[in-house]
C-alpha cells in the first residue's frame, strides 16, 4: 500500500513540476549516458512490439528527417548496405552464407580503390562503381562465399544475370 501511495505522489509531483522534472531528466541523461543506454536496450529487448511501434510513429511524424538520415547513411555506408543486400538476397534464395566478416572486409578492401578490374571483361573502373557478382548464381545453387564472389562492372553483371558461364566477352 505504501509503495502505491509513493508512486502516486511522485506522479502528481511530476505533473505539477514538468519543467523541473524535464531538467532533472536532461541532467541525469547527460551525467549517465551509458546507464541510460543500457536501460533502454534492456527495455527494448523485453518490449520489441512497443519499441517498434514507437519507432514507426516517430518515422511517420518525422518523415523528412528520416528520409534525409536514411539517404545520408546509405551514401556513407555503401559497402555495408551492399553487403546487407547481398546477404538478404542469399537468404531469400536459401543459399549457404559463410564468412560474412571476411566477405565484408573483401568488399571494403576494393571498394575504396581508385581502379579495380572487372573479372569478366577485364576493364578497369573505380572501386565504388564495381559490383559483387556470384560466379555460380544463387538461383542455380551457388553459395554466398568468397570462392563464389567476383568483382564485376555493372554491364557485365547485368549481361551475365543468372547464367552459368566462365567469361563474358562483350557478346
């Protein structure tokens, strides 16, 4: 009974002193960011539906901010996004995915280079314009592993598609 009365008193005090309570919260969060982050993560894991609903409402009310943030993140993390897309595609095809960290490191290693050679046509192009291609396509049972991935230009990647071939020579 005593705990309920104390909780009710605190609730009424917060409502009556919104400015003071908000200042106290800001001060507490600035002094203990790691503790607040840990508490939020614990709550988020216990209440995934509530958390997702809160995030969805925020995205709906702050659509322009969310789109700007997403666009900026995609620009700044192109290699991570590409790796995510590849993993997702491989998972949809029920392909075996191995060495995720090695694949991400491999993509990062040539993505920033000024010149990279296409595996199929042997032309040089900037690393950021290069694409990852599966030698044996996922749709044909290929795996998402380093042994099955090559760097290719967009033209060769589109021309090859889901074909099983050794080299694409300008067709």
